[in-house]
């Protein structure tokens, strides 16, 4: 016989968004149960945002060292993966410990359950033999997991190839690595391992890397990766994946097979809606995401936040949604979610930061589009920076309203320069106001001023 326990709120999934919702509602003196089958804190602190950027930072330092001959002398920099792997393990232990996260949540007044939960209608969540019945709200924040495409032979190799988690946890660099997928994770990790000495090949089905970004970004990343020795295959049609003589082999239609000691599958992440039994709340369990309204409501008494909503697999999205969700559950009438100025950064070297609409998307919306673009190396700071100064600023304006609707900031600090462009789009700052601003000299962000000038050409 199942045990039924009454609570105010059940939070199913304790990644960044779920942890934020559960913690704040517990601090608001609600009786909150947080449920998580893996590590509290989710993908970001243990495998995603934080450790991957530590790897990227180490690889970028190697690249900077190798650029020294063109700047100030000779370089003696050699790749050594061991201290990087050790540092990631140490930092994870010291700063992102699961038990510390659990204790922190308990200290806010919440209760924690380790296990995998499933919905049983709009007010119940089942974990093992216990059913938690929510008097006020169920919040689904179960995230997503690495997804592998249905390529013949790939399913049989599950557990042998890497996902992003395996790549983060590795203590050795393979002699050769095939990366399946040319999105953000694929190009970031591909560049890292190339800089640490692996012979890297990236295989992408689309006609370019970073297919969701501006074409100029794809060209830039391909050129930089090429200089890092990465072999790039776009428009690839994979007929089969297999292992042969200690190597993974990807058979490509119309071209030679690609081989590597290691295989990293970086083809995106999907939520497992069937395992969550979302059908019990009227959601199609074969869908790519749980549909939500502007206040993250799924149906009466049920909210969802994070990757599972399909808005974007970014920690900053889940935190934005968590804030709205909490305010709504507490009856504070929050403003609905606004994704017009959703920023994203691919942490390659150079970084590719983008926000809002691409030029193509803006034209598809029949906007009166004007585009301005300026190369970072032509700016004074780019000229000073010299080696590793590749990049550009691209602005997409809705000329009918005189405001920016999209932007890309690619360069040595592309993600940081993006902040002012995100603000401009979010606040709908008129382009004429942006032109009258004073831009510090000599900075990378001053290239924005030049790109604004290009809008009138």
C-alpha cells in the first residue's frame, strides 16, 4: 500500500532552476519537498557551465602561450591535461558538493528526497512507494539529458562513446577524437581537446557549424578550428557507426570514413517526458518540451521551469523562469517571461555571443531590416590585441522602429561585450541614442559604435 504525504509544494528536479524555486518557497515558509535522483544542483555546476569553462580557460591559456612568438618572444608552452583534470575534481569537491547543496536547502526549511519521481495527475508526484500530494503547486524542473541520434550502430555503442559528462570527467586526452555534432558543446570541447594534443574531427549534419548562429559566426569558428588542426565535415550523412581495431568509425556517404580512438556524441539534449508521466497532466509525452504560458504554468496547479520548457538549455533561462514561477506561486502577479533579448554565448576562442533575432529570422518576420557589421581587428583594441583578435560585431535593426532586434558579438571577450547589446535590445533603446553614447577608448566594445555607423551605409 502506497504512503501518501501532504505538502504545500513539490519540486520535481533540483537543477539550478528547481533548486532556486524550492529554496525560495521554503524560505517563504511553505512546506516544500525537493526531489532529485542525481546530484542536487544539476548539470551546470558538476558537468556543464562551470567545469567546461575551466577546461576552456586552460586550453585558451595554451593558445595564448603559443601566440607569444608573434608578440614578444618564443613559446615553451606544452599541453598537460593532468593538472586540468585534477583541478576540475578539486574544485567540484570544494565548491559544488552535493551534500553541501542538500544541507543548504535543508537549512532554508525544505525537505529533500533522493529518487526519481513521476507525475500522477496535476497534484501528485510518486517516488518509489511514497506519493507526495501538493496542496499548492507542483513544479516540474527535471531538465534534459544527452540525446543520441538514431544512426545505425550508435545505440549498440552506448556506454562506450562519450557524452559531455564523460568528456568533462576524463583523466586522459585521447590520441584522436571524433566529435559528432557541431553545435556549441561540440565546438567548445572539440577545440579544448585539439589544443591539448588530440587529433580532432567534427562531423555535423547541417551545412555549417553553429547552424543556429549567424553565418559569419560559422565561418569564423571554422577558420579558427582549422588553425587548431580540427578536421571539419559539414553536410555529413552518416550511414553507420562502428568500432574497428580499437577505433570508432563513422561511415559517411560520398566521402571517406572518419576514425578516432574516442567518440564524443554532442547532438543535443532532450527531456524524457514519458518517464515523467506528463500524459497524466494532459501533455503529449512524445513532445520535445512541456508547453508553458508566460508565467510558466502548464495547467492548474502545475508549473515548469528550465530545459524541460524548450526555451533554451541555459542556466540563465532557468533562473529567469524560476523567479517568475516563485512570484506566481506566491500570488505576487509577476510580469510574464520575456525572451526577446535572450543572450547565448559559445565559449570558443574567440567567443561567439549573440542575442535576439538573427538577420535571417528578422527578415522572415518581414521586418524592415538594416544590418551593420564591423570587424574587431579593425578596431583600435583589436589592432593592439594582435594575435587572437579575430571577431566582429553584427547588428540587426528594425529600421521601422529604429531599435536593434538582434546582435552578435564575436571576439576575444565576445560574451562580455554582448551585455550592452542585450540591454539595448531588452530595453528597446533607440539606435539614435546608442549612436550618441560615449564609448570608452580603446576597448573591444567600441567596435559597437563602428557597427552602428555601418547601419546607415
